């Protein structure tokens, strides 16, 4: 690992978390390959925070995510549980047995056509069953193989995406995937539906020991582990898996940051009464228990509500998506996630996970909301001050935590990241002698522009801000979601010319009074169910206590 990297270990729990994670890791993998590109701004984000280096049994260098993921039986499709970079030692041991050997071969799932094309472009499967990559990103490994022609971009179709592994283009370490075999991904029977079921999974010695062994493997090779990020389904039984995992991390690794992203897929329907009750209970239990064991918890969803009453999905002015497709929803949430996690992934002057959580979670406010402007609306010829002034007094980002519109609510603390704006656009280029249209136009650096804008919008709020040159890349398999944008994500009046390659993004984490209404609404919906159970009564009390932390009068700056 690079010297000084403050490593983060990611836990990815659940199938929708797998969709968000696949987009997230595809983005990280693409960033590794751009590290030597002369056009890129060097050294803004440190890949060693999330990635580990290793070597196969054949001496080939590898670079794989520092990741533990859990999903259900039948969720991997053609992806092997042990990955494809290393030979399976258990299989080798079985073959060394000299006695009678019976092989039961399970029928293989057909590989997604996109992955077939991708794999043939990236490497070859050798005769001994070991995947050999043609090149390792970031200058590691053997030189890349070249071809006479540049292949066309590989783009998966929405119809071909059934599970997250259908579009994951990253090779995983054999210690990454942990399957929960006692529950099924497909079908109506044997589902992991309830919070209590998920909790009980990690109470079983088999799964608890397996998770602990994998944690120790990754943690022991870290020079300075700053903490853990948990991507966890909040709507199903994985909310219980996540809560139990967070409790285990808190007990074994006290003092490390634990930031949990509670993920919910797109809008749901009133007609699914039983499923909606499970969703409500899992979300409420998950939020309360994850908050107890995490440094910070942030729900992420494109839906408009966490409660029983469905609300329309959120709208983005320059982005068209299908809210019923996990492939689309997860791409948008991964874009926001990659942006708001920038502070603890920086190469220079990084903010630690613990410091970020402490800034946002004072007075018991450990639940935060997320928001993002995707893409940030900068038109050709505009400067950053011009674009920010167009928002007026309105909140500049779209809410992504299913807590309603932020207008009229109070922000207690916020961490803001703006990325992908060319340095030449950071400040206003006024003709000498021209009076500046606003105080933002008089600023001399982009950092000053952003800080002053946030001060004007929220004058009594503790704010942390970061301005990056690095944009968010939307290369395949990222879906085609953008309209009226240039290849660099600038907003155009007419039809776009060419595919969008990258976009600027404005993202924020906020400790907001909107959580007071959201958590109280969750408690009211639970009360309507009239569930006479001690656990539910205790849950109601904890929800109401948590909601009280976000009462508009309770502020650090009052």
C-alpha cells in the first residue's frame, strides 16, 4: 500500500446494496486506470483508501477492493463466490485426495453478454482455470496488450441486467463474497424478510465466525485503518444483518469510524400491504439499531418517503431515469455516494471518518440526510459564481434520503463537495472596471466562492466544503440517463453532441430538522399498525427520542 493511506474496509450487505456497490466499484476501478492520464489532476483521491494490493499464486500483481459482501443463495448469477483471480486451494486439496472421488457439477448460469465482451477485452482464462488479466491498473503488473483498433464501448442493456453481478466489471478477492445459504434470493419461499431474521444470521456461529475471519484478514494488513463503511439494505432483513455487523465492529474496533449507508430501492406500491409493513418495520428497527452502533447513519433512496404512504420519486432536471429499475436508481445513488465520501478519501489534507462523523453528529444527531445535484448545471461560458447565483435562495441539491423537500427546514451542520468544475471556471472573469454582479463574483478562488455561497445560504451553520477538479465518470456500464449535456456534462440548450463521458456533481451531507418530521412520521405509522409487542413499544420510544434531537430549536449555534 502507498505510504500514509488511511484504509477503509467496506461491508456490502444485501442485493440492492450489491447494485449500488457494483456501480461504486466500477467507478473506483475506472479511476485506477486514469491515474497516469496526463489530462487528469494528479493526487486528489487516494485509491489505496479503498483498494488493497496482492499477488496471485502465479506471481501476478493484483489490485482488489478491500471488501466483504453478503448476499443470498442464487444472487450471484455467473459470478464465482471465490472470484477468478486466485486458484481455489480447497479444490486443490480435494484433487490431492487419492481415494475415490465423485464430482457433482452444478449447471452454470449463462454469463451476461456485456460481461462476456468485457472479459474477452480484459484478459484470458488459462488452461489451469486461472483468470489472467492483461494489465493491472495504476502501473502495477505487466504492460497492457495493445490492439490495432480501439474497441467500441461495451454497454449493457437494461433488459440484460437481472442481478448486480451482471454489470460488475471488477475482480474480487476470494475473501470478499460471503453467501447466506439458508435464505433464497429468488422465489417467494425462504426469503430474508424481517429485521429479526437478519440479526439471527450473525448470531449463528457459522456466519459470525466467517465474518470475523474475513474482518481480521483485511484489518491485519492495514497500516492505519481509519474505519468501516457499511452499505446495507434497509428495507429487508439485511437491516438486521447490518445492525448486528455494526455492533460487532463497535465491540471489536472501538475508536474506528463506522459510517452506515442505509439503502432503499425505488418507490413502492400500496397494493403490497404485507411487504410494506415489513419495509416499515425493517427501516425503523434498522435506523434505531444502526444509529446505536455507528458513528453516522445516512438513509439513501430516490423515493419520497420512508413511511407507509408512497410518494413520487425525486426529480432531476437534467437526468431521466426509470425509478422501477434498480440498475438506474443504484447508479444515481452511487454517484452521490462517491461524491459525499470524498472528504475521507483525499490524498492531501483528508478528513478522517471519525472527524466527519463528529462534525455532523453533535448532540446525538447521528442520522444525517444526503442530497446531490446530478449533474451540476454549468453552461458553456458560465463561471461557478454565475451558476450558483441561478439557484437563488433555494436549496441547490435534490434530496436523497426520502425525508421530503428540504425547503423550510433547518440545517445544523453540513459537509459539501463540489467536483468536476474546470479551474478556469472557478471565478468570474469580469472585464476590468466592471462592477461584480454579486459578492461571489468578487472572490479570487473557487474555494472562496463555495465557502461564501454556503455562508450566504446558511449563515449560522457549521459547514465543511471541498472543491475538486476530478469529475464523476459515467462510462459504460453506467446507464444512459443524461439529456441536454455535453460529453463533459455541461448543460446545453440544444441536442447533445456525443455520449456523456463525465459530469460535475454537487453533493452534501446535512444534519437537518427534516429528520424530526421523518422520524416522528415513522413512529406514527408504526402506531397505526397496533402491534402489541414489547420490541415495538421500545422501538417507538427510541424513534421519538431520536426525533427530538432534530427539533428545530436544538442547534449548536443557538
